[in-house]
């Protein structure tokens, strides 16, 4: 029996190399995405607070409301309000008269405490510009489940 000699022409070999490299790159990218997805988890409490503050300051009440979980509790000026629906959260965010630049934020686990410097919003004049307001945020699965204003002479709670 004669041994068959296996040869590739230069063009076939180059094609084989390109396909092999593409497959390796594709599989490597899939592996990286899979590993990143496994460890990513939910956004941190701090990142959610920052995103909410940015949306509120840009007068984007829809996006600010998306940061709240259905049934989220809002505690302000001794009043507890439950935001049952997205519409409730939109209305509550829209009723806030002040924007707030984050001065400090401290977080541990699912809780963040942020201090804001109050200012006007595009649609309303703040009734306490230049004052500081502090709020405690509890975030679960990337959504605010508790927003509790503490320790400031802030405007009364908006009603919806």
C-alpha cells in the first residue's frame, strides 16, 4: 500500500488558518462574555443612586422612575408613600421641586447614603436652593426599594 501524501495548497492552508483563527477568536469572545456575565451581578447601590440623580437633574422623570422597584417606599418629612407602579414613580419624581448635585455618597452592600446640594430643576424653582439634603437608598437587584430623606430642612414630600 502506498502512503498518501497529504498536502495543502498554499491557498487552502491560508483559508484553513483564517477559519481556525476566526473560530478561536469567536470562542474566546464567547468565553469572556460568559465569564463577565456570571460575575457582573446587579449594579451597586452607589451606581444606581448616581444614575437616579443624573436622570433627575436632567429632568428625565421616566428614567428616574425606572430606578424604582414596584412597591418602593419613599419616606420624606414623616410621610411614607408607596410607589405601586411605574406611573406612581414618574409622578413622584416629576413632583420633586429640586435637583441635587451629589456632594458625598457612602455605600455598604445594598444601602447607600448620599448628600445632595439642592438646586433648581428645569421645570421648577427649588424651594431650598443651596441647602443640603441627605437620603438613604436601599437597592435590590438594581432598583431602589427605599428612598428615605434624613437630616435636612428639605421641602415637604410631593404627593401623587
